[in-house]
C-alpha cells in the first residue's frame, strides 16, 4: 500500500504541474536538509516529479562533506571515509547552524564528532581541518547544497537558481539566517523556508479531500530532534460563478507545534556508541576514547547495530582492528539498548501532547497521528507514541523519508510564477514569543525613561503578517525586537534594534500644516519564512481641512480621524494591543494578515490612500543584535572561497582525466604493437613506423612512471599528441581500407540510377517533342547530366584501377572523402531533375468547338466536319503524360532506395 500511495502521489503531482506558457523555462529545487540525510526534488517542465537521485542512484544522500587529503567528497563517499580521516569529516552540522558557541548544541556535537571546533568573530561555530584550514558551518552546509545543485542541474539539463529548504519549526531567527546565508553562498536564490511539519502536511493533503474539518498530528522523528505539528485540513467548495474561486481549494492550517531538540535518532546512536565503548574498555582495559579513528569506527558501527535492532531483538557487533590492533566482537540486545534510553521514553511522545495543548485541542479532536521521519520506525519510539495516543490513531499515510521534500517541492512550485498547482492555501505559525521594547519619552530631562514591553507576535501567531505600531513621540527613539524567552539553552533573546530618526522635524512639519496629534507609525513584519523585522517608519498626522466642504464633513462626523484607528484589519488570533504608560504615551498595535495562500503576499496598506501631506517618511536604521547574519561582504568572500575550491578541484579532475587518457592510450598502442602479423595494425604499418611508435611509447611510459606526478594537464595532452602523430598515418590507412568498399558501392549505385533515369527521360523527351507537348526537362539538362555521369564513371574507373596496385601499408591514391564528394555532385544533379514537377499542358480549343463556330458563321459547310479523328491530339497528350510520370516515379524510387 505505501508503494501504491507513493505512485499515486507522484502521478497526481506530475499531472497537477501545468505550464503557464509554452516558452517559460524555469525550475525549482526543493531540499529537505536533515542532520543525517539530505533529500532533494527538482520541479522542472519535462522532468518527472520525483526525488532526486545521486550519482549512485540513491534517493537519500548523507549530509556529509569530507576531505581525503586534498580530495573533497560528499554523500556516502564522504561519510564512509570518516573512519580513516575523522578530523576531516563533517556530518550532523545541522545542530550547529546559527548556534552560539556557548549553546548546548556545541558540546553535543563535540560528543559525537572528533572535529575541532573554533569560535568565529560572530560568536558562532567554525571547524578546523587537520591542515589548519577553517570553514564556518555556513560554508560547509553551502558546499553540500552546491553539490545538490550540481546533481539537479545534471538531471534537468539547465542551471538551477531557485531553491526552497525545509527547517524545523522551532528554528530561531539566528538559525534561519544561517540557512539563508548558506543558500546564498552556494550560489542560489532562496524562494522560501518552510517548516518541515508543514511540508509533510502539504504532501498529505495533495491527494485527499476533506469535506469536513479534520485535525491530524504530523509526528516527525528525525535524527536531530522530534517534532509534532497539529494541522487542520479543510476542503472549501469553489464558487461555480466565480473566476478565481471556481475550483475547490484545500486549506492547510497549522494550529500547534511541539518539539524536543535533543531526543532524536542521533542521541540514540550516541548512547548505543557509548555502550560499545564501555564494553570495549571492560573487555580490553584500553581507553578507546583517546583514539579518534577507533571512536569513528564505533560510531559507524552503532548506526548499523541500531538498524538491526529495529527489526531484531539482538545484534552482533563486529569491528576489525577497531583500535590498538584489537578486533572487537560483542552482542547487543534490544532490551539493554532500551534500558540505556529509558529516560527518553517519556520525551518521545511529549511533543505530541504539547502540540495538541498549544492548539487548544484535546486528543479526542485528533483524527490520526501521521508518522514521518526515519527514526519513527524505531520500536521504542513507536511504543511510546502508541502508549500516549493509542494504537488506533497511528497512521503511516506518507512516505516517512520523502514526504517533507515532496511537500516542499509542491510548495516551491506554488510560489513560483512558472507553475500552476492544485488550489491549496497554507497558513503556518511561529512558535516563539516575539516582543518589542522601547524607552518611554520622559516628561522632563531629569526623569529616567521607563522601558516599555509590548508583545507583537505571540507564540502561535500566523506568519506572513504585518503589524502597525503607533507611537506618540516627539523625538528620535529606538525599538528593540527580541524573544521573550531563550529559544534554547545558550541562545540569546535579542534579535535586532531599529533606530528611528528625523522624528522631531517631521512632527514639527506636520504640526505646522495643521495636523491633529501627529504620531509615529512603524511596521513590524513576520515573513512567511519566519523572519521578524521592522520594515518602515513614518510620521502621520490628520491635517484639518479648513475649506467649507471640509468643515461640513467634520461637522457630520465624516472626517478621517475615524479611519486612522481602523485603517488595517485585525486578525482574531492577532488582536490589537495597547500598552499605556501615561496619558501622553501609548503604543498601539494593529495587524494585517496575508491571504494565507502558498504564495507570500501582503495585504495592501490602506494608508496609501491618505493624502501625501499627511505622511512623512522617517529614517529607519535596523541593526542585528546577538548573533548577526553574515554581511554581504562576508557572503561574497565565502562565495569566492568556494568558487576557488571548485575551480581547483575541476582543474585537478581535468589533470587526472588527461593522465588516465594518456595512460590508457599508451597501453592500447603497446597492445597493437604486440599483435600478430595478420592484424589490421600490422598490415597497415611499415617496420620503420612501428619502430618509431615503439620507441616513443616506451619513453612516454617511462616518463609517466617517473615524472608524471609533477606534470600539468597540458603536458599530458602534449605527450599523447606526440604519439598520435606517429600513429595517425597507420590509422588513416586502416580507416580508408575499411571504408573503401562501401563508398565504391554507393558511387556505382548512383551511376546505375543515373543511367536508368537517362534512358527513361530521353524516351519521354522525344515523345513529348513529337507531340508538341511541354516537358519537365530540357535537352540541354539531359545532356549535361549525361556528361557528368560519364566524367564520374571515367574518373572512378581510372583511380580504382590505380588503387588496386597500392599495398595496405602504403598511403591510398584515392580517398573515400573525394569519392563521396564526386558522388554527391552526381546525386544532387540527378535529384534536382527527378523531383521536378511536370508542367501543365497548354489549353487548346477543341476541334468540335471550332467546327461548331464555323458552322454557325458559314451555313454552307456540312455538319460532318465536326467528327474528331481517331488519333486526336487529346489522346496523344494523355498517353505522353502517363509515360513521363512513369519514368519520373521509377527514378524517384531508385533514389529513395539508395
């Protein structure tokens, strides 16, 4: 059934992607970047919608980048050499993206990887290779994304620039900034970031309808964490009379999120690895923790044993020469493994309960718990989930490994202008409380300003929202945006600071114009991708209209003051809030929510209908706090660093290819020289030629073994070309001998076809001349063709006779290329005449019509003169045309056969 559902999903998605225009050529790359594996999908016209395969035809790609000396490896190749080069192999980087150096993710990564971690000037994490080269985590992730980009371009046959990447819903702005920076360093443009639970929900809804509202939990047990997302699904009927709403639409709305950042599959691997370490040290009394390669081998072995224990109650662990020249053997039981993870049992299911609680629902409201993520197959995880929600609610309705990337690909297609997908509206939420703080305006210089805190995007707020903040201020001030609480241990709370200046001049200007109670308005935005910022700031004041019409309008209560407070709509979940510090100081917040479709959009700002004289733009300077994103200069330098690395590796590959080609060519020439006397090479070569080739081949082989390591690409090609110059005459003779019979046969066929045509054409031409009828050809054309035929036959006979006396090891006197060219001249001239259409016969007045006319004008002539002779011109014309057509068809048939 899962395979059938997967096939149905692929077919449905394939036929749902419709071109907007025939000429639009675009592609969208979707990437589900996991801590252990990467899954990708390319949406492109003409390419089947499916998961992207790597060069080994694998659908899952290890999230690894490693170095073997100077060779950079990705995927399984990079993961597999970790046991040999542990200090130069990097996996599980997801936990370090955007993480401060003092956060809990750093020591956790250090416990599973021997990589040397370095603090960056931004207080984030970088790694140092064994040769001393340092790379930031963003650069390493960018290398992996660039590798996926290369695979996509190889599959799609064109450049890929637009990408959408899945991220955990709990990701902070710092972590999302790191992902965005990695995308840009990789040379791509970020369409959006999508929460992985939401992506799975889109995949689930793609092939289903929901006549009534349904709540499902997307339970994602991944390598780095466990997440649960409560999603509401509803199918809204379209309006048959409407244009844009004539089709049914599926609404996918996230209602609640729960998560555990640590209780994932990697933590299970770590505990199982520690079990093997303790068992080794008990048996052999050696501290294997000091051996980097030994620890890397046990880490790899722990992953294998865990997979076996998912289907069996026990597994044998076997590692040859794990460390200290010791071969390690041990039996691990599922009971012991689960006992080592007993404290995690309650944490496996807790995110589900948290998500349901955050959504304001109960377990009875949930229709099913949909399992996703590779580690949802682990028996202890499944047991914990079943114990919490009941066996009847467990559903395996999606592909646990690929649902997220396929849902992200569909979302990416929906926000691209080049595709039209199933009518689906997606609404996600944020999981962290975001508030602003700013100093109050003191009444006198001696007063200490108070700090005012206002929540603008509480946890559970919809994304894609704009909120207008209103301040009664007279001087410049700053706004700080921050999380109310630390999103994770070691993470800062401050996000950014926005300094608003030019307030005093703008307020004074508005007051002079007659504005009533001018205020400062700033727009706070929570984007679809989960980025919060202050977008713009203005000074606004309602200017009193002193005209008679304005006075009358004000008299009847129709002034603009009533519009100011309600100029933007408020969502029920994002109600307006007002924080008052005094009678003169208020900060009012009103929100504008986007349409909720998959395409990022914003509701038009109704303030644009105000008169320009009511509004003055202010200077807004937004600066990041805590963990800043990479600056454009830093991104450019990182990009140049990766490009230089790519170019160096490409040059190295070209050099290795040139060396391999030279080496293979030398061995081939050596084999030719060792063949028997009846081989084509020996027959077509002279003894002095073979001696020169052998001498050059042996000297080049000696150079290849002794000096090739220091040679460059050009030198390899020069060495090959020098030997090819000696071999080329021999190969030329062999190719000429091989191609001569077929070329001669084709030339003779054209001679035969031309002679056939000339016989028929001459006969037709003579008959048409005797009947005074038009002909397709002139006598001169026939004679010219006959002359060309005789010249070709004479040349061919002469030089073929000369070629018969030429030995195989001598250069030919007649080349097949010249034979083909001369035959082509005859072919072209013949074909021109064969394909010519027959001219229409001239219309002549019939004898009967002439006689009738004569009878009318001369009554003395007898009516018997109206009889037509037996051999009339009309009959002759018909017969001649038939003969001409027959000759033409015969020649044409002969040409087609050739």
